[in-house]
């Protein structure tokens, strides 16, 4: 029985995670689709409702304008006809054979409903409708008011059928002598006929609130409340209420006032008239649902396309799975070989770095050899002089003075031994075992190594060193290598200076800080200072590895090496190391 390998278990776990991710994406997609449909429904409902309201307001303004235009156009006709010489002469002589024909021509030209000419007794003597000739209107308001007024009179008269007549009348006179009355009827009913057939119910009420013009005939003569109460189900307003119910996903908007119709009113600037319209919202539901259906269909298509792509991808993955497994095994073998080669290269590189550091030390040792040989030649010459003097003193039997010369020779021998011991210890490779090192002693030993060069270049050294030991956890030889390298760099930086000053400061706080400050030319590029092979020296004077190696050594000791330019010129290097009582763990 074959047991599943670790790779098979990982693949199964990956497949399970992908399945859960797909389920999560499906849930997120459905949630987003629901939110989009819900937000779209609210936004579209508000948008289409506002559009319906704007259109209703626009139609109301057009209806009001058409009424005013019709009234204004007919209001000037009585004034013009009352001054017509033919009509005045006909009333004066009582000859009306051609008057009716003349009124008919005026009506066709003006577009009035009808025009009638009445004599002073109120009898119709000429009319565009010849059947009206001979009728008596002496008791009608438009005849009585026209006789009493010098201006055109507008009159609204309710008929037995419930309809209203709208007339403009004006007296006809000759030299202030009343001859008769000219009457122009305005057909506002045809405007109401044009308003019918829409989803609106429109009416015009006079200043008393009575409906004088309406798309619903049964409303005429009533006030608004009574008209709506007695309206039959076959009217436009009833059809609007029945057709415009609540639509999907939303309640009636704020313009419905508890119903599905919108009531708008507008003041007509004529005798206090008011125009009122009821607009149905039945088209809003249809438009909103149409857009929502398109959105839902789009989401359904996207979901179907996603399922198709996922199924196709699954089929492709099942075909490619075995080939990928073989490639992964080959890749794993290759990676193992590369890891082994990389470890070998890293080990070689580490050995090369150690050799390079040692070479740097030996190079520094070679530079110091001339000065050291000079230091050794001086004690040798002095010893030769003291030996000659001691020999002479012994010959003269002055043994005590000869012993003093021998003591001086012994002191010179100790000094030469100290110099050679420093050179021997500096030439050795540093170890990796850390121990407590007094920073003062490390600095003193480095100064001893560099003493010939310091004396040769005439450097003024100012030291600020604590009296008590300053202990750090470090490898003493490697720490001395860093200090010597900093001293050498300081001497190189001050070669062109007439007065050479070197400040050495040891400070102890949370960490031990050794500061080396010179008065040289300073540092041009601080960012690249610790990079390998970066140097400002002339060719042959250095390869740019000293500071890079020193920075690595300080980092291995658990500290850091920093550099900056001094406030008064020169360069300032700081070696920061943990104190011995705090830095043992960090150093390890």
C-alpha cells in the first residue's frame, strides 16, 4: 500500500484552500451584485422620479403658457372689431346682409371660437354661426357689463351642460352713442382636449376654487375635493392611481403623499386662476425594473463566464499536473546542488575575507617596518655607547658606575622587546573567542605601534581618557587592528596640513565610544565610505579595503563604526561597542 508523500499532502491542502477561496469569491460576488442592484434601484428610482416630476412641471408650464397665449390673442379682437367702420355703419343703418360673412372671415383669420354682433337691445344681428342670429342676450352678464364699461370685459358663463363659456365683449359706439356689443367667444375646451390621453389629470380653477376647465368633464363646476371624490373609475386620475402601485424593491417616494400620483399646481397670471395637474408614476416602475433586469442579466453572464473559465482551468490543470510534478522534482534536485555549491562558495569567500584582512595587516606592518627599524637602530647605537663606557669604567675600577650603564642597556633591551612583541602580536590572525578588553590598553597598544609614524609626521595628540578601566567584550587583536587602521587613515588625511592635530576620546555610558578626530580635508562621500575598494588615496597608496574590513570587525564585535565630518573640518570616526557587563550576549 502506497502512502501519500509530503508533496501530495501539500498539493491536496493547496487544492482545498483554492476551493475555499473560490467559494469566498462567489459569496463576495453575489453580495456585490445584490448591493449594486439595491443601490441602483434606489438611485434609479430617485432619478426617474425626479425626471417625471421635472417633466410634469414642464408640461404644467406649457399648459399655463398656452392658456395665457389663447386669452391674450383673443382679448384684443373685441377692441379691433369695435372700431371696424363696416360693423359701426351696419349697426348705425341696420343693414346686416354682409356683416356675418365679414365676421366669419375675421374668425378664420383670428382663430376665435365664434364672433357675434349684438345691437343695443341685445339681439344677435350677425354671427359666425348663422343659427344664432336673432337670439336675445339682453340679460346675459357679458352684454350688461359691456354696456356699462368702456373697456373689454371678460366673462365666464356656466352652461346647462356643466361646461363654461369664456367670452370677451366690448361696446360698439359712434360719437359716444351706444350702437351695440361685439362678442368674441374663446374656445379653451380644445386645450383640455389636447391634454387628455396622457397619464395626467389637469384642471383650471378660478379665484373661487371652482373648476372651470378640466380633462375630466365631471369635475367642472366643483371644487377640487368634491371633484376627486365623485370621480368615476374610468377617469384618467383613477386609471393613474390603479396603474401606478408600489414597484419592486422600493416604497413610494416623497412626492407621492401617500399615493402613487404627484400633484402640482401653478398660478396663472389671469384673474387669480390656478392650474392643477395629477401625474401618475406608472412609467417609473417600468423603467427602473428594465434597468435592473439588464444589470441582473449582466451579473449572470459574468458568473457564467467565471464558471466556464474555472472549469476550463481545472481541466488544464489536471492535464499539466503530472508534468509540473516532474519539473518540480528536477528543480528540487537542481536547487539542492546549487545550495551545496553556494555553501562552498560562501566558505571560500569567508576564507578569502580572512586572508584579505590578514594581508591588510601585513601591508600595514610593511609600512611600519622602516620606522620600526629606525626605532631599533637607536637603542642599538645607545647600547654600543653604554657598553664602551661600561668597559672603560671597569678598566678604571669604577664598577658602580658601570652597573648603572648596564641597567640602562637592560632598559633599552626591554624597549626593543616591547616593539618586537607588538609587531609579532599584530602580525598574528585574530581569534574568535571574546574576552574583557580595556579600551584604554587597546588604544595605548595601537599608539605604541604607530609611535614612529606619529613622531615622524609631528602630530599633536590630545587624549581624553577615563582613569578607571573601560571594559568591552572583544578580540583584542582585532580591536587593535581597527584602531590602527583609523590612526593610519587620520595620518593620511593630515599629510597636506601644516599643523596636524589628532583628538582621541574614550567615553563610557550605555556603550563605550572611541572617537578619533583629525583636522584633515574631511570626507567627500559618506554614503560610499565603507564600501569595499572605495578610496580617496592616490593609486599605490591603498586599495580601499581598510574601512570596509574595520566596519565588518566592529559589527562582529556587536558594535558599529560610524563616520561624519567635524564641525570645524576634518573627519570624525566613532567606534561604538557594548560594555562588558551588557555586551556579552550581543557579542556572541
